[in-house]
C-alpha cells in the first residue's frame, strides 16, 4: 500500500430497520447445526439414522451441519454482509438480562432495552408497560402507522410490541390480513383452516406471506418479523420439525434480504438485526424446555447486518454482552439516540460499532 493513503469513509446511517426474531432458537443449532445426541433422543425410533430429516441435515463437522441447516445465513449473509455474536465455544457470549427466560420477558428486553423482572412475570396478554424501540423510531422519524409494521406468529406480540395500543401496524397470531392481492387474501382465510397444535401460534408461512405483502405495498421504514414455530415444536419434543423450521426461516430471511437489496430505495440503506428471545436446556433431555432454572435458557445470540458496519463473520473472545443492549445498538447504528430517552436501557455494544 506504499504511496497510497487509505481513507476509510464511514457510510451514512441507514434509513430502514428490519428486526427478525426466531423464538427460542439455541446457540447449539445456530452455530453447530443438527445435534446428533438430541436428534437420537427425540426420534424415539431405532431407525433414526435413516429418517429423511436426519439425512438432510447431518454432516461430519459443525460447520458443515450449520451450513446445511441455514445455507443463506452461513454461506452468504455472514460471509459478505454481517457478523454474529453468541458462539460460546469461541468465547462469544450473549445472555438474557431478565431472570425469567421465557418469551414475553425476552421480547420485552429486546424491544425496550430493559429487563423488568418484577413488572413482566408471565406471558399474559398485558400491554407492554414501557414504550418499545419500534415506537421510539416511529416518533423520531415521524412515521405513519403503516410505516412501522409488526408481523408475528404468536398472538401475544400484539401486546408486547407496543406500549400505546394501536400505534403500530400489527398482525399477530390467528388474525385476518387485508390485501388487494387475491392470493394473499386467500391465504388470510386459509390460515384458519390450517390450524396448528397451539391455539396462540399460527404457522410462520402465513406470517411471512403477510409481511412480504405489506413490504410490497408500504415499504415500512421499521419492520419487525417475529417467527414462532421453532419454540412450539421444541416444546412438543419434535426436534425434526425444529430443524425443518429453522431451514425455512433461513429461506425467509434470504427472501427478505433480497427484497430489500433489489429495491433501489432500500438497497444498502437497511440495518438488519436477527436474534432470539431466549435459549433452552443444553442437553438431549432438557432441550425442549426453558425456564429460570435452566442455565442454557439464558444463552442468546444476535446477527447484525448494516451498510455502515464493516465486521464480517463470527465474533470471538469479547466481553459478555446482553440482550438488553440490542435496542440501543440498533438505534445507534441508525443514527438515533435511544439511551437519551431511555437511560435505563442497556448500552450499545461498543465493539460492534468500532
Ligand atoms: Zn417457549
């Protein structure tokens, strides 16, 4: 490089935020793909090795297994566009600050930047007692309702995502969705005919289809896609379905990314944040569960992709970070000061922003 001066110009802050959460996805699967002992224990069959799902996701090394499970995430996204925190084997630790280690407290910690252990103690449908990052951005950027879209498979997200009822555009759980597109309108009715084993969670396929329709029509500056099936299949002990759903989620993330990158307005103008609300048990006998007694249930992770961030790949050996830092980190990347109005929130993750 002799004779040349290298000037690094920091790109301006992006104008769009896409937040995606995958419910209760463990670091084990994200960073290591299919776990053989867990698969074997969950399969309840002597012939587990000949099952289709096992054959589809099994490979000799963790690296190959995770690439089979989430090919877009590992072979493209984290190679060319973003970085990921949470591989504990590499000395990268992200944890929940809240002590409950289930969904409402986890999502609220992500969205408000604060663990409120005494206020939020259940998954009951109560309005979030504090404003969220989504509402903060709506007010900072003076956005109409349609410009802050929330699409969730779990019905309770309607209460978690906003403090002021009705401020955001929310479609959550088994809820009709209005579209001018006949195909999407048909999907809206079909969701009620394709019920799931769980009353409060619809299939992610519908959530994703309605989300994409909303993007096409409104191109929201703030979008939150909250996928839910991974957690419910896990509670039911269906490890095969968890893996299949994770692979499908990877495809949804790819479709979202490509939709934003193919539109001149949003291309290289969007900050993507992908995370989870909690971990789960860390062995083949407790992986289905998550609660305040299980250490693994506090283990989380976060991937981030933004045109003004230069880091790529996996983080390793850094000071422990917490999920209550996600809101302020995202805001900082977007060039707005969340901490100023929410001084109790976790501080931005400094090494990400260097
Ligand atoms: Zn759960």
